[in-house]
C-alpha cells in the first residue's frame, strides 16, 4: 500500500427504478476514476431507493453474484480498474447463506476490488426506526430489514477499511470496534433525511473521525426523491483531526474526492495517543 491514495465519495439522488439508478451510478463512477480515485464509495440504497420490490430484489441478488446490481458493480470495478464500495443493496440471504425470514432482506455493503472480485460484505447492524417530523414522519426499517451482527474490515489500497452504514453513525461503540480491528479509514454510505442531516450529519461524522482517529468517507443521498422524501446530501471526506477536507455543498449527484494520507494518520495518532490512554 502506498502512503497516499485518492478516494471518492459519490452523491446520488436515487429513484425507484433500478436501471436508471445504475446508469447514473456508472457515470459517476467513471467521473471518480477519471479524477484519479483508486477507491469509490457509493451511497446507501444507490440502486434501490424506497423500491417496493426490495424483497424480490434481495432474493434475486442472493442467488449469487449474478444479481443485476452485483453484476453491474463487479463489471464496473473491472472495467474501470477501480475498487468500489457499494453503499448498500438488498440481500435476501445472510452472509452464511441462510435465507432471511419473514420476507425481509439485509442491507449489505459489499466491496469489490479492481479486478471485479467481491472481497467483503457488511450487513447494517443498526436499523432506523424513528419519528423524524418531516413529510414522511415515521421511518421503520425493521419492517423491511433484518439487522446484521458482524463488524467487518477489509484491506484496500488506501489502508484497512471499516464498514458502516448510515444510522450506524449514531453508535460510537461500533467505530471503537472497527478501530480495534485495525481500521485506518471508515465509510459511512448514507441516506440521511434532510431534517436529521441538517442537525446531526457533520457533527457526528467529525466526532467519529476525532474519537477514533480515522479518515471518514461519507457519501450521502442528496436531494428530493419524491413529494415525501428529501435527503441531506453534503457528502464529505474528513481527516483524522476532524477537518472536512472535501464536501459537496449542493444538492444533486456529484463526486468529491481527497487523498488519504497514511503519514498524516500516523502523526495524528502519535501526537495524541488516545488509544493508549483508555482506561474503561
């Protein structure tokens, strides 16, 4: 691994139609690769946002790597020579191959290397069951999703990567576990609501970076999806000191990128060795 590697956070405004979402994702992945990124990270629900066929899609994807979404990501990774972190997609089976019961699916973040090979899968642990007070009001992810239960890291050209998804961001104990597992950078692919994002998105991301002294790459959905659902956007990359080094400040699809400097990571951890000072 080199000391400095460029990574990209991709912002989307995904809709109900999978094929249209994938066309837009392809364009943005091409832009990320053209900008020099070695790793590109897609947002949560990049291919299937509020899709009423989630269970059906999950079963299709679970039949192997021939599902339409997984096939797409693997092809693009190999074509572009790009590592791709596929924010989240529905999977009808657990990592051990057993079927998710009750017609639900798992929200899986899957990583492909630049040869188009799957190298890691993380299933979202924390599900968003909350009253937000926006046009949609209540969110009840547990009606559609089964939570995962495994902490996942994977080695990438930018260092060891810790995987998380959206609502996980509110649970610092997960990020402690990722740091313990050697994470040097963490992805937070998200679909934060406009209301919660405006209040909490940046403070939580910066806190996780500062607490655990890791780079954070956080691609978000960003825009008006329908008359009831608006997401916050502001996809960003944050350094281990907690500084925002790249941000998409406007709604709509786009790409932001930054160089993850492992020497900066090491110097931050050396200057304030919080890991050695823990007492609880």
